[in-house]
C-alpha cells in the first residue's frame, strides 16, 4: 500500500507471508486499517502453534485490534484490550504475539508496539552513531506475548515521521529462518544484499527477504512466515492517490 501523508512524505507498506510447510493454513494474520484521525495502522498477529487453530487465535486478536483502532482508541490501549480479550476468551491458556505499527497523522509520528520476542528493526541511511551502526537500530527490549499473564504490557516506541525511515516487522518464522541448518538469516545483511542487487521498491524488498528465508529453511518453512515493511519516502510529486495491491495464491 502507498498513501500520501500530507507532509511532503509518503507511507509505503509491503507485506509478504507464507505458511508453515505442510500445514493447511497460516497461523499469522496481517491487517491494515485506516485511523479515523488520519493515517494507517498495521496489525501483525502470530497465533500459538500453527495451522487452523493458530489462525483462529490470530483472527480473534486481529479483529479486536482492528475494531478498536478504527474507533480511534489509542494504540497502547488497543494492545492491552486485545490481550485481555484473548486471555478471557481462551482462559489464559493460549498466547499470541502482537505487533502494531501506526503512522499517526495527528501526532505526526510512527508508533510501534511489540508483544513479541522478535525485535523490530529500524533503518535509515542518514543515521550515524553508537546506537545506530550502519543506520540500523534494533527495538529488542524483552517483551511478552499476549493472552496468558495478567499484567502483560506492550513495549512502545514513538518516532517522528522522517524521510527514508524504514521499519521491518516480522514473525518468528522469518527471524529464525535457517536456524535448523546452522545458517540463520541476518536481516540487515540480507537487506544490504537486496540493495546491492538494485532492489529499491519495498514490495521487491519484502519478496527478497521472504524468498531468502524460505531458501534457508530448504524451501520447507519451519514456521509461518510474515514480514511487514513500512517506509517513509519523499513525495516530491505531491501525489495524494492511495493505492493497494494484493496477491493471494490459492
């Protein structure tokens, strides 16, 4: 999806996902919802285990989060409510990881929430410094999945919207790809390899990363794999058209 954010910038969102090998359905759910005060939110949920039971769990969480976001509820409250809802529905016996990523035009910020042991990776080629070597920053503060423990809270990060900022969000099928063969994927290295091969569009970058993750699992993904890339780009042409492209093999 591409949408102008009326700041001389454009938000681009790319999603790529594939299910665990030999399972009937992916347990990951990725949804996009418009915010009533301007902007977009992306919801990424990975239900416990895999297949239909995991999909049922991730759908429960995603539907609750989407409804609240569409009603204008703040992201932190949405994550807490989704946790409480899953815990109530499944008696605290089933977990899910949850990521919320929002471009909030009211605050002109990128809001990132994690209930996921996988980090969020941020990249901006203009960043330099001890905390951002080579332009990368890891949001990897310890975080719990939702649905089990009563006092679970999301880890929140809020950044000003800035040109060339890219955020990569993924489920653990991507993060641990290749682990079984001792060739675990490196997201920054793979992104740089994509850049070196002339990849510039976010959709192509998402496909490049997903393809590499599947290859490292010997083309038999050990877990559901979902990847979301958000990019803030310049909008020199002041193009305000919003576009979405979806591909669903069946």
